[in-house]
C-alpha cells in the first residue's frame, strides 16, 4: 500500500490515478499521514462519488463520454486553508508512535478539518450551479481569454511539485523507474499493438490488436514498480529499519491495512459529521471553481472533437457546468475533501490557448509576469504570514488563502493585464476564441 503512495505522486495529470493522488496529498494536512486505513476510506469515497457524477454528466449534463473526478484545482486553496495557524496539525499527530487512530481525540482532530473543507465545497458548488444553470458562464467567457486561461491552468499543478518531490524522495530509484516506465509506455510504445485472442460469433477464434501501452501506461508502470518493490522486500534488499532511507518503499510496511479494511464499505453523506463553513475556505474554493469551469469548457470541445460530435452548443455547456456544480455538491456532502471536474487531459484547454500570438512582446510579458507572480507571491506569503495582519481575523484569513493560491494570483493578474494593456483582438487571441464560441 505504501509503495502505491510513493509511486503514485510523481505522475500528477488528471485521470483515475488522480482520484488516488488527491486524498494522499491531502492526508498530511488532514493529520492523517500515519493513518493509512482512513486514507483508504477517503480514496473509496472519492471513487464512489466520481462514479455517480460521471453518470450524471453523461446522461443529464454535457452528454459526452467524459469522466468526472477529483480535481487538482481544489488542492491549492485547500492546502492553503489547512496551512493557516488555526488548522496546523498538533505535534503529537506527526509522530507515528503517538497516534492512536481509534481514539476519539485523533478522530475529532482530522474530521474537523475535512468538515471545514466540506463546508467550503458545498457553498462554492452552489455558485457553480448558479453560473451554469443560469447561463452566466456564456457572459463571463466574453471577458476571459486565452491569456487568462493559460496561467490559471498552468498554475494548478505547480504548487504540488513540493509534495511530489517529497514523496518521490522516499526512494528516488523506485520513483525514477516508475517515471521511466510511464514515459516509455505512453510515448514510445503507444502505437505498438499487442495481439489478444478474441472469440466472436462470426469469427470463432481469432486475434485482435489491443493497444495496451496506450490505454494503461500509468497502471502498467505502477504495477511493474510495485512488483519490483515486492521482490526487493521479500529478498530484504530494502532496509527493514523504519528510520533508514528507502524503508517506505517496502510493500509490507502497511500490510495491516489489508486486514483492517472491510471488504465492502458504502460511503454516505455526512459520514464525517456536520460540515462547517468559514469565509476564507469559501473564497479559496470559489477561486478553484472558476478555474475548473474554464478548464471544463475546453474539455467539452476536445471531447466532442475526439468522438466526432459537433461542437457542444451553449445550452449544453451551461448544463454541463451546472451538473459539475451538482457533482461538487455531492462531493462536499459525501466528504471527499475535494470537488469534481471533467477529465480529458487538458487537451481542449491547451488547443484553445494556442491561438494566442506568443510572438507578441505584450503577450509574452503578460504570460511570463502572471506565471512568475503566481509562483513568487504565494511563496513569499507562506514565509511571511505576519506581514498580512489587518486587525480583522476573517479578512486576514481570506487574504492569506487567496494570495497563497498560485492559480488565483496568476489567473487574476492575467485577466487584469489582458483587459487593461492595449492590444488588438487578434493579438489577444479573442478573435479565434470568439469563433470557437460562435461555433457552439
């Protein structure tokens, strides 16, 4: 179980593997780094809710074959909120020998944090449903151009690099092997077909081409690396001392989870208790919701192109965004610690933002400045939180959450500069952007 934690984090793109990565990344700030059983409960919950949300989107929302699941867009503000002094984990939860996962004190310690995330997601999801079902998203898209989208989406995963590096650093050899295998399968072997025996009515027994490496590159990489860890564990090639480097790459360090976890478990709304709401958390998650909506619109267009469908009309986009808001509402009610969004590897967003002219010095400045500030400002605020005291506690918390969320800082600056610095519609990429909207 631990090796999946170790091996899952270096690859952070959207997809089913993201459903596992999101709870594992949140675990440390929820004070759950030494409670793998509860981590497994969070993973099962986010899988369960994602399945429900996918069905809602396919049958009632955009009506395209597009997967719904946890989003890294919500991780930035969530981690920013949990890093506030009032939510930092007590010292005793950081020591594995002092943690009693079944004690009421420990249970309340982590559950009050996830209840705070639940409340923020619930309120923010109402905003998303309002924007989607009211058709307001169409009005907003007139002002949100590629130079707003590019830094916003680029900064979604950048704040998670520290987490990925920390987890990969548990054993860099295993992490590097996993990354190598994933790149090998997904980039170099993706067009190699594997013959698979098939039995059909017309042709009784025959072989068919199956692009195994293209469909399951990450899963194959993880499985092979886990088997490698298993071999190194049974041969005692990996250290057995808990304090030694590489110990957490062993496959038997958390083997007790398999015996403790129930065979069947059905998550239910309110399983962690009654959600709580704070102004700082709500504002941070709303910023994530806006980023998620912008990304999803590009995903809808990409998915339609991939399946040969016409561009989705505006009413379908409105419906899809509204259903995503409903999905976030369900995620908040069930307590995944996250929201939901559409998955299609960001192809749509990347395809749309390339119309923008990056030969323009204006555009290069806006893009570079937004990215730089989206990295520099949160880093400075995290190191100097005492400089933001206004005398009003709630205002201080709102400012700190927003300014430590890189995608908000970069997206806001991209929006502000793109709409204030002089530039033609063609130079800004809005002509091509408007053509895409008109085709809808």
